């Protein structure tokens, strides 16, 4: 943010792999705090300012596995996911960081791949991460992994291989002091959603996340387990984000589906480039957190409109 003697401030957005030029300029009158209208915009959701952001009560991020945008969007085997895409914000230019799984999960949690290039296990890291940043601000975090054998479990595999540590980034910081109580089984996911932590990661098991199971199976699991939260979130200042760790293994572009629903989310398609670092940055901005690692240079997105009250996803029950 730059200022001049007249009290005008100009906020500029760093461009990163945008398909079209997006330039925003805002004038803020220092004496009145009045935000002037944008003078040019191709994608208004690409701006985050202190005036436009509101802190949600809860953000639940569900991580699915190994499917490209074109494999999911419009697929008749995923009717529930496509209903969320229709009623929420669908990102048409979202990408994972790399192949395979583990570096993407770690990037989404810490802002760095920590040099990982495979799914080897175990790894132990230190340093700041999304959970530690939230805890430092007296906020809360938890990951809920389906078929995690027990709270704080640190093994590489469990429950007959249905749980895999490579899909749980949080456990990699337990040895450095991150509380084991943040690493929970999905059976502990609160049914009273007001009791959810500020930010939640949800990881289905190897079948229900579409890694080893079918798209239809994963779609049905989401509907059965998170549809009620999706409807609740729209009237309780909360968000549901559904993201895939990476695209199909042979995809060069690594384009993935990314869907956001909840309070203040205006339905539509967003063309802004966004990767896992950008998603992490956007979540951090919602809660006023210092950006982690490479997320500091990522272009964030505004998930919620200051004008919208939010549209409730249509439950298919």
C-alpha cells in the first residue's frame, strides 16, 4: 500500500498467471474512510481489503483426491458436487502445486512443499503452519480424517489401509509440538456445528476421497456427511470449501475442481488463477493471519461478497 500527501491510498494486486489482465484501483479517503468504486475490473473476487473481508465463524475445507476439473464438473456421477458448483463459487482456473499427493497437502497447510517430491513416510517438520498461526491468535483448528485409528495417531497407515498419513499434513508437525489433539478421527466431527474449530480440514478415507473409490462413491459420501453443514453454513457466517489435492496423474496442467459455498458466497464462475498457496493465503486473510511461506506472494481471492447475504445450497434430501 502506497500513500501520497493528499491522503489517497492505492492498493494494487499482484498478477499471477491470470488468463486476462486484471487491474484494480481503489481510492480510500484517509479522513473519511470512504471506499471509492473500482475504476476497472475483470474479476472483482480477486481483491481482498480490510474493508471487504469479514471473518467467518467456521471454514471447513474438504480435500478430495486425484481428479481433474473436466473429470468432475458436468459428470453425471457427481450430482451433489455439481449442485454445489451451481449454487456456489466454482473456480475454473484452479491448480494443484505438483504431483503426487503429499507435497500438495503440506503446501496447503504450511505454504511450502518442504522439498517433498513423493509420498514417502514418515516426515517431521518444524516451523509455523496454519494451525499454529490460528492458535497464536486464540483461534482454533482441527483435522478430521476418516478411519484415523485414534486421536494423534502418527502411523503411516491405519484401519486396513483406509487411512494414509500422506493425506494428513497436520501429523507431520506433532513431533515439533503441535498438539496431538488437533489430529482427530472424522467420527469426532461435531454434529453441533457451532462447536467446530475456526478452521477445519476434512479428509475422507482412501475409498471415499475418490483415490481408490469411484466418483459416485465420493459424491455420495460428501452428500451424506456434509450436506447438512453446507446448508447450515449459509445462515451462520461459515464456509465450505471442496478442493482436490491434484488432478489425474497424467495431467500436465494439474487443473482441479475448487468449489466454495456458504454465507455471502455469490454463485458463479471465477476465472482467477488459484493454487494451494492461494487458497491458504485466502483463508489466512479471512482470519487476519500472517501469510505462510509461498502463500505470502500468492494472489488471494475474496470468497464472500460484502453485498451478498449468501444462498443456501439446495439440499437434495
